[in-house]
C-alpha cells in the first residue's frame, strides 16, 4: 500500500473536532444558512474584530466594506445562479453551502489536509443529494449546484476537479477522480449555444478517471474502468475497459477481467440520448440572451 495513517496532536484534534461538529450542528438546525456561513467565514478569516466595528457603525473603506459584505453568501452571485432551468428552491440553500466550500478553499487553513478533508466531507453531507461514508475531497473542487450530485462510499476526488451537475451526476463507490478532471452533465447546441441540454452522467463503482481527462455529458464510465490521462470520453466506456485518447477509445481490458467484459470491438456506443433530462421553463421567464446573434444561415 502507498499510504500510511497520520494523526494530529491531541489538542489540535480536539479543537478540529469541536469546530466541525459545531458547524455541522448549526447547518442541521433551523438556523438561517446564510448566517451560519457568514459566521464561519468571518471567524476562519480572522476578521471578527473588523466586522464588529463595521456593524457598530465605524467608517470603513469601500474595499473593506465589500470584503465584509461578501462573507454573507446572500450578498454574492455564482455563475450557476443565472441558469434559467435551475430549481430555485434547492439552489437557494446549495448556493450558500457552495459559497462556504469555495471560500474555505481560498483560505490558508485549507492546506491543512487532515482538517480540510474532514471539513469538506461534513459539508458534502449538507450540499450533495447524497454522499456515502469515507469520501475524500481535496482542494479546488467546483460544482454547478451540488444538489444534483450523488456519491457512493470511499470515493476520492483530487485537486481542481470540476463536477458539473447542471443535469445530474452519479459517482459510485470507490471511484477515483484525479487532478484536473472535468465531468459534465450538460451540453450546448452546435448552432445556438444558448440551447442547453441536460443529461444524467454516471461514473460506476471502482472506476478511475486519471489526470486531466474529461467525460462528456450523458455518458457512462463502467465499473472498474479506467480513462487514461487527458482522455476525452464521448461515448460509454464498458466495465473493466481501459480507454485512452481524444476521443477516448477502448484499447485494452484489465488483466483477469477478459471473460466478464464486453469485447473491445463492441465498445464505443453512445447512449447519451437515453440519459437526456427534459425540463420546462416558466412561461413568464424573462430571457437574457448575452450573445444577441442572428443565427439564420446565409442565403
């Protein structure tokens, strides 16, 4: 094995446990999530004194005021906030938790791996639709919403991974996702990029997505499969297959799994449309077209 057990000094361990348990308790209560996130970020940033001075009417510079206001997620916006088809009720809470996750990662304390892994694991219980036991989330992971993600037991997601759950994303037990991976659950029309299609993307148990690979929306990476570094998955990867390249193609079956796996020559099937997620937009939606292009082809 390549890992060993590491522990913190008893006093540091006790302080860490007390803090994470307190935040978990507050997020599980009826307390306003905005207030909880604001309190946690103020204290972790060491800005409580400046915040109290501002609240008591002291004069602050415009820059300081923006900083202090931004601890409250209700004073912020995220890119996904602008998506027309999102579930407004679910997003209202997941936005606050996602803000806490992102801002925590920007703090120096997020480099304390033992503390940060446990803190993010606690947040995942509140943010994701479902999160199994023993998961590890490293630094710089981003989501679209968070509430459309289901993750099984003992999954590990490394640095700078993007998990797009504009559609739906399911990640199985013991899945390993390496640094820089992007997993998508939405796509855009090739003519009108404002036309968005959402899908259910699935990474099955024991699969590995290695460095800088990408899984396109609506595809399935099968059980115990591997996507090689910088591979781009454009279709389903069968269980136990090793797929590499751009686009990723099955080149080998894991040794010992030949009898259980789909033959190499039968791989490469795209089932994206089977996993399409339809949605309705409100009749009174005020549409914002940031491109304002004429999409009529030339005559």
